[in-house]
């Protein structure tokens, strides 16, 4: 056992998003999901097994973690303890290079980096799809963050079936490479969100049954579009899926409405740009912030238009899988 390790993972943008869990403890989703990782946004996490310590210690962004957030980390830590036969306490410190809890997938990269660092520090030899089953216990989206780029999390009732794998992505006839040529203009719209609660009540929405049926066609369409490297099909499907997801979250018992006026303004700006001939589509996960997907040649124009709305923006690319870092990059 190496005892100490550091890992880095990129957060995800959902393309065909999951909603609701058939098993909230193991975080087994009702259906498959597809996402891409965004870079250079990342979470870096260092963990160390400490046999002489009396209790686990978790720090994120310089602040000690307790309550429900700590319980979710416990699920990942305890699973690695079980796999490795380790009974030592653990110290975990984590930092994000981007804002947390505004709809940009910080929990996905956070649990992916934690899972990989814990597995490495415990001396376990695991493939990335196997590590994804560890990360999934903290966040289902984290499974796809582990395998990186364009990945799919298969639904299932056990770890053999419910794991993530990287998808084959093709280059289109006009030369578009989804892994190299995509640019994501991130429109930051800070607003409180309660993703866990939305997942918990998903089955109570009268739209959930319709979404579960419809999403199968979305998955088939997205997989085929990625294989063809078809920009318009990929991101038109993602845009439509964002609307479908929101229809479901808004019609649960709590009636969650995450979008803010700035969110709608970004949607309208994207549609205006598209009508003028710019290849661009919007996408949201559970939150008010918006991913604006376009081609590298149009990124500056798109970012300039979105910034006019008065929101902070960044331009991101597609990120790779989670990876173990050199000890010189450890956080402690």
C-alpha cells in the first residue's frame, strides 16, 4: 500500500442526462447516461491513509466538510476500505479550479478524483471502468468523469453492469473532431440548487415515465451522432435533452425551477446566433448555468455575445480521463 496519492479529474457536461436513482445508497440510476468532460476545469485531490489518526478528516477548498457532504465521501472511502482490507483513518483534501454548486459538475470531478486517489493510495490495481464504480457511490456522474472525454454510464443493479466506459468518437466528413474541435462557452449563472433532492423525488413527477421512455431514443441518437462526429446532431440532441430533464425536475413535488433570467437570456442569444448561421447550441444540467457548445472557429464570437448578457464566461475544451499525479503536486 502506497498510503498517499493525488489524482485529478475533469467535471462533466451531461449530453443525455440521468435523473433519479433506483438505489440512492449505491447511486444506481434508472437509465444510461452520456456526457463529455470539460477542461481545463478540474478537481485535484490528495488522500493519505493514516493508521495513527483517530478519525477521517475531509477538507474541500480549505474548509472542513461535515453533514451530508461528509456522508457521501464516507460512502466512497468505506467502499475502498472494504476492497483493500484497510481499517486506517484517511485524510482527504480537495481543490476545484472552477466554481462549485452552480451547475458545472463539481461533484462529478470531486468524487472521481477522490476515488482514483483512494484506490491508488490503497495499492489497488483497478481499471478506470472499475474505478468508476467506486466514484459512482459518491455521485453517479462521477463515474463518467473517471473515464473522461465522451463517456457512457450503463445502468444496472450491480458494479459489473453499472459502470462507465469511454465512447468511440468519429470525425465527420467535413473534418469536425468532437474531441479536438469543440469549444464550450461556460455562462456562469450562480444560483442555489438541490440536486440530491431533485433526484430523490424524480419518480414522483408525472413526466418521469415519459422521460424514461424517451431517453432511450436520445441515447441511440447520441451514440450514433458521436460515432459519425456530427456536431449538429450531437448538440441538438443535448439541447433537447436539457429541456426534457428540466420538464421532469419542474414537475416533481417540490417544483424545482433552477433557471434564472440570465439562463433564459443565454438561450435566446444562442438561438439568435444560430439563426444567423453560427453553429451553436445550449445545454444545462441541474442548475442555472449554461454550457454553450460551438466550434473552435466561432468561440470568440459566441463568448462575446454571451458576455453581453452580463454573466461571467470561460471557454473550455474536452477533457480526458482522471489520472494520478506526481507526488510533487500533492496538496499536503
